[in-house]
């Protein structure tokens, strides 16, 4: 995605377009609009990652606690308009509670949700849901899951009052305590 005052493809001989082509796949580099608009779209997409993952974690947790077969739940979900492919990408990690090494860790998800929350509030939007999402992610970080794959929010949802088993997968705790997380230090999270 690109946000610029002019479409960077208009001057394809200029220095910007070759760099953009090197960083992305040319057909998938949409010109979103003026400077700042691509950043807003990126935050909107990353906020959806958080909301979808926490929503799925809560549904999966309820299915497990009720004793309903997870495979049947997933079969119904996959056939519905509610399905998102990220559910299958994170399902096994959640079932195994093995969040491993992350390309996009929990701490970065929290940072993006907080950035989204600030931008949405500045735009006059209700951010109550994002505040709750950020609180759940913060709790996952409090449990030592900040460097794990963001699917580790599942632990914060299903065991809100217990320590995580994933802290050993990620190499231990970061030394942060709950006051660090509660203060909202997303830049150093």
C-alpha cells in the first residue's frame, strides 16, 4: 500500500517506484490516496487481526469447555460467512498452546491496536471494543507471552487467572511486570 500526494506509478522512472516494486508485488501495490491514508488502512487491517483472533479464541474456548467437538465446530465455521482463513492458520497453535517463535509477536499486535485506538478516537469513533481487545492482549503480555506468536492471546482468554505455559516456548519472561503493561508502554512492549 502506498499513500502519497501523487500516484507513484505516474513517474515510474523516478526513484520511488523501483523501490516499491522491490519491496512488494507490483499488482498488489495499491495507491490508497494522500499521505497517511495507507497507514490508516494498515492499522485498520492489523486491528482486525487482533479482533478476529480474540473473538475466535473466545469461541474456541467456549466450544472446548462445553465439550463440543472442535472439528465439527470448525466444519460449520468454515462453511459460513463468519469464516476467516486466519482461524485455520492459528487453530493448531491454540489447541497445542504452542505459540513458538513469532513473525508478528503479541507485543507488536498490542502496539498496533493502541495506535488504531488513538487514530479511531481522533476520528471520533467509539473505541470501547478496541480498549477491551488491548486489555486482553496486555494480559497476555503480563503472562509473559509478548514475544510469542500473537495467537498466544488464546491463553489470556481461556486462563485469565493462571500463568502461561508458553513462556517457556518463548525463552522465558521479559522481566516486565504488570505495572509496565498497565501503563500502556506499547513502544517498548
